[in-house]
């Protein structure tokens, strides 16, 4: 009797599920679901194609009909990337540039943004808008005067500008500091002044208030700025191409361009390098999604 009732119960459950879906799905929800599926597919498919192509053979990549799924998980492209092209050194170079850029940009922009948001001085708004205006200029317009200025400083202080990773970090700050300062200034304005005034009344200095009160409240914005500046330095190509000549100092974008321009086409190796370069940024975004959402949203509201 139990065996006779179970198919009927299963069919009743299926009918209830179908009825529930029929009541839930409306035309607005159906259209919204289609739009979301389109955007998710357009965003995720390029990353899937890049990652899957790193496991394909040259014949599969160059075939007339697109091969969406590789025939096997072949690791030859990754082995060639690290054994022949020495890509591990390029990953290390990118980390040497991106991590210090992010840390220095957060420290300097925190002090500058707090001054803009809390202190009173003449030309405050002009200063903030001027810094943002610098960020609006394309990097290719700034690279020639920036290179000339750094070269003159290097000649006076006695250091080489070319093939110098710390100098590259300084040039990256010209791109990351303006937007970091603007984002943090808007976020600091959302923090109530009464909280800081209470700390000052209790005997804390201005720096102590920043360290003990403001910074803990601004953690979402600090995480957002640090990841954003890290991403800019991690993916930067033009400045690294101008300031670096030695192959052993190439960052990942320059090395990928070198592999791509090799006389012997290696598209699967290029895809493998691109996948490795993309993964850290994706992992950072997924791990810090909560802070990013809160920091970017609150930082966009003027207090």
C-alpha cells in the first residue's frame, strides 16, 4: 500500500510545485529574470572562455567551429608559462608594485580626505575638485610630463628612473591617489561629527580620534579604496611599458603582451596567463563583497 501511494504523493508534490511557480511568475518577474540571465551570461561567459581556452590545444582554439568545452584538462600551457616564460617572477613583480601602491594610497588619502572632510581651510573645495580633475585626464596625457619630472628628480638625487619598481609605485600614486581621496572624503562626511567631538572632549588628540574612532567606522571605505587602488596597479600597462625595459622586471600585463607578440603564436599560454592575472582580483572582490558594497554605497552619499 505504501508502494502504491508514493507515486501519487510524488505527482501531488510536482503539481504543487508547478502551481506555486505559476503563481509566483508574473510578466514583470519573467522579464526581469531574462534580463538578469542576459547580463550574467555576458559577464561570466568571457571569463569562462578565457579559463577554458587555457586548457585547449592550438587546434581547438583555431578551429573554424568554436569549441566551448576543451577535450581534456591539459596543463601544458601553465607548465610552459612557468617553466619557459618564467611567469612566477612577473607575478612577484606585480605584487611588489600593486601592494605598496595600495597601502601608500590608503594612508595618504586617509589623511588628505580627513582634512578635506573635517578641517576648515581656504580653497578646500577647489583642492578636492582639482585633484579629481587630474584623475579625469587620460594617463597617456600625464605620462610624458610625469616621466620628465621623475627623471629630473632622479638626476638630482642620483637614482635611475628606468627599471626601478619603487619609481613605478610613485607614478601609480598619481593615478590612484585622486580617486582614493575623493571616495574617502565623501565617506568621512557621512560619519557624524558628534562622535569625534565626544572623543576630543574626553581628551583625545586629533590623531587619536582618527585612529580610535574614525578609522574603525570607515573600514568598509578603506577596504573599497585599497582593493580599487590595488586593481589599478595590478592591471596597469602603459606606465610599466614606459618605465621598465628589463624582462626580469616586467609586470604581468607587459609579460602577457610579450607572449602575445611572440612570432610563434601561443594563444592558450596567453589565456593561461590572463586567467592567473584575473583570479586574485576576483577572489578579493568575492571575499570583500560586503565591505565593497557598503563602502561604495555610503561613500557616494554626501553628508
